[in-house]
């Protein structure tokens, strides 16, 4: 539709029709199958506004969406098509690893391809907007949504934000892909004590330096939508935060797309004690910049009256409405309201072999090898392998937020290994995933009968245990597949105990006591505390929730079809008491190492080290890559120059190895205290067997700047350290100056 036609459409709409565009409801309002995940309650939305609602969430399927589109367009006086939006967080039908695993690939190019596939699958099934990328920087694995984030680093998350937006949106003009909706703006990953829906409170410098960059990267990559977060930021709910939504996002960053609230968060302004009632909440959210009210009764019941009473200018409604119409028009919905939906394509494209192949490749790169004593991995084809543990034969490998995926499409570890190992593979379940009934009750949706189904009775558990010990005794090596229950991570999955479940720890210890070599395969949606078992096992393969092709990818690594190349994008702590533990902490005046004070009065714990169990950026391969000869082209650069540096990598192994070279820096003296290290660049390169490779970087001086407490970026002259290495701790250090 031409712009002038769009403008006259807006002029033609009644106030009620305009308000309708600003409302998003889920499938149950339209007698459709609804897979929304969130609190359910009667909203009290007038039928008229249900009919006029501008977008529908989490209804998918080509036939279903086409039917609904026709039905809704017929009900609307101006026949405006609805937008179908959905959570396609890391795959639609072909499920990729959870985002904390995507982060571990350090391979944004590959992840861009993954999101192209995810968006194309969703589009043929009738979906046009994707509630991703989620790029909340998070420092605290107690927060269940750690699963959904690429990790703890603003620069790394920014690279993924860009890649994901490009992957989702690149093919929009050919009716493929989806419009992206970056979330959760802002600083949701900083919720205090890792507790879900809690507050975030921080300095402006911290906000601009560490939390805002990934959202900004998404906006700069052309992201069409932004979702406000559920938390308060410095006391103001993000949903009604005019400074965040209008001053920074729209005015400073030039965002002119659509801003949507998170699920029910406009209504929650009342619960926060920030708004008195529906009308007040509607006013505050719209005035701050929220265009669409997701799944709350507030806009539906409050906006019309506000305008009619003269408390809210119609221009505000028009602005919000136009943003939504504009998006519909940009996507060509007025000409083709079904966008990419096609029953034929849906049957052909979703979960096709090429999509599965890509999911396997991504999962291969997401796996992080944390330990490999005496090169116990890869397994040799002549070894007798016992595959034991509750995840060995389990199809639930897709994690909590793959709501459109089906675990039945997953390849199990057992089936993948048995293809390769045949009679050399034996199997026993060993134990349940968890036997902790209290924790299962804490998940909040299981009744005691359901819990009893998950936890086997004691006699069966004993038999499982004995069978596992018998199988282990006959084997040369034991692969133990353990991990979290799917619902222990993800939204509303905050936890204070990050250890493996006790029944799994007992199994590990008992098998260790047999004197067997153990390869521990972990399925999890967050960094766990592995301190109590790390010495009992010979190898640790962190596989996250690896997705549809998870079993194949784990087998690829165990059998040496690929050398693992994943590196942690989040620190693994020694104990939960260290949290939030992240590598880029600010320098303290009393560092544990290098302070003028000795003994007690330095920054440390009396009962635990400061260091993590496994640091940021860490991950082993089968080849041991050596770093040498770091060179800076100039030891001093001007503010408009770039720092050129090179490093030589040596692979003297028989393995081809993908290696992520990481560059960090420290600003030695600054007007705001700076982190001990900050990631500023990285490159993932492939080293052929027995080869050397020179890797070069060119880093603009401005990247060494920082944000002050007014949100202004500044670059100060002075001396800096630069660190080049295979993880944040294993580095070669050089110094340079900015003059
Ligand atoms: C709530 C979650 O916070 C958000 O990430 C999600 O996109 C919406 N629900 C819609 O399902």
C-alpha cells in the first residue's frame, strides 16, 4: 500500500479500531490452539475489542493462521490483517541448542543461518513476527532465563543480536523469514539475586556499558520490534519508562518500529505500585512509548476513555497505531495477508534434512569440552562403552523454551552412539533425572500424582542402580549422561542450588568408586556447580539442551567425528555463594592479588576462592592450540587510529581444530573504574592439522572507550593492557597507549 493510502486508512479508523490495533491477545480468545506460556487469567476484554485486536500471539500452523486471518479480517470494518507473533527462541520445528549454547559457538555467522531456518519454518507455518533475539546480558546462573541468553558479555551478545536480526529478517521482501523483536529491554538479565521478575538497579555507566549495547546492536541492524522487560530499572518499570523507551530508544537510537510490552506487564504496573488503576496504567505505558499491550486488559479498557476525557491526546494513539500499520505494510500484509503461510511448504520445509544437518552442525559447535584427562576422549572404537544415566535414552533434549518443537523428533544419545558402536555399547538408565519431590513441586505446575510419575518408586530405583553398576563393571569406560530437568531452567526457573541432583551425584560417585573411567555428558540450561564431582570424572562434555539433533552432535564429539570447539560464554562458579560471578568485574582497591594489604583485609571469601571453576571463554578441543608471538604494530595510537595486532597459532596435532581467539583489554587509569578485563574482539578460525596460522585484528581506538554516568561514551588517553588468548585467563599480555 502506498504511504498516502496508509495515512488515509489511519484517518478513516474509528477510535475503537485504533485501540484494537494496540491490543495483542492469544489463541484462546479466538477458539484457537494456544501454546502461550505464562499466567492465565480471565482478562475481561470486551468482545468488540477481541474482534478488533491487531495481533495474535503463539498461534501457528499454516491452515490455522490462514483460517484465523480470514475470520479476523472479515470482522474488522477496514479488513486490516492481523500480525501473528510467536516465541521462536531457538528454532521452530527444527530445534537448535538453547541460546546459552548458541553463545558457546562464538560463531555469529553460523547462528545467523540457524535463525534464517527458524524464521522460514515459522513463516511457512503462518507466523510473521518472532519474539527474538533475547540478548539480556546476565551474570547470574541462578536466573533460569540464563538458558535464553547468549551469555554474560555485552560485546559477544551484541554480535549475536546483529546476526540473529539479520538471519530473521534478511528475506522478508521475498515473504520469507520473520520480523525480529529484540528483548527484554532493558537490563532484565540483571534481576537482583537471580530471582525471576525481580528488580534491576544499577549505575548509568554500568547500564550503558554492560546492558544496553546488545539491544542497540539489534536496533542498528534494523530490528522491527522491541519488547520492554518485566522488571523495574532503578525503580521505574521498563513498561512505563519514558526515558528508556522514548528518550533513549526512539530519540537517541532512532528506533521507529513497534514497541510491545511483555506478557501482562502493562497491567502489572498496578501490582508494582506504579499505577493506580487500568486507566492510569494505560496512560503511563502509552505515554512512555508502549505501542502494543500484550495480554492485559489495560489498553482495551482504559485508552478509549482517556482520549474521550481529554486526558490523552489522540496523537499518541495515532502514533502507536501507525507504527503497527506501517509494520504490516512493510511486510506486504495488505496485499498478501498470509505472508509465507503455506500448507504445502510447511509439510516440505519444516524439519527437512538440510535443517536437521544445520542443527547438528550448530550443536557440534555449541558443545564445550570442560575436562579431558589423559585424552580419555574421543572414545576408541575398540573400547567397551557403558552408556549410563537418565539422559542416555531421553528425547527431551530441546529445553523449556522450544514451545513449537517436539521432543519426539529428537535423536537420543543412545541411538546415535549405538549406530557407531554396535555391540560395544551397553546401556542402563541408572537413576531418574531427579528424585527431589520438593523441587518438582516448586516448578509450580505439577500435582503430586504427576510428581509420583516422574519419580520412580524406591524399589525400581534400586533396580536401576544395581543394573547400572553391573553394566559399568563390564565396560572399559562409562559415558554418564546427566543433567537438569527441562523445567528447572527457562522462564520462572530461578534456583539457589545449582548442583546436579543428589541422586545423579550418588550414581557418579558409585561408578567412580568402581575405578572406571568416566565421561560426564551434561544436559543443562545454565552453568552448574560441578565442584563436588569434577574430580570423580575424567572428561566433562557440557552439551546444554542441544536440540533436535542433540544425540548426533554429542556422538560426533564423543567419537571424534568433530573436535569440540565450544567456549563458555558464561562463567562456571565453584559455589553458588560466589554469584553473581563474571569475568569483567571492576578493579577493587584491595585485590586479592597485588594489594598492599596482606591476609584478611583484601577482597576475598574466607571459605571459597574468588576464581571460577571454569572461566569465561574456556573450552578444550582435541588439539592443543599454542599461542605465540603476539605483536602490536604500534605501541601507541591516536584516538582516530586502530590498534593492529597479530598472534600466531600453532596446531601440532593430527586434528583439524576450530579455535576462537579472544582479545581483552584493561584501561589502566580511567575517570570511572574499569573492569579487570573486557572482551573487545574475537575470531573463530579453523586450523588444519599440523599447521600454523597468523590471526590479525584491527580494533578502532574508540572501542577502548567507556560510558560515563551521563550515558556518554568517552575515550581517555593513557596506558592500556591488551590480552590475547584462548580464554579470559590463558592470555599473553602486551601494553599500548592511546595518545
Ligand atoms: C513472557 C516472556 O517474558 C517473553 O520472553 C515472551 O516473549 C512472552 N512471554 C510471550 O510469550
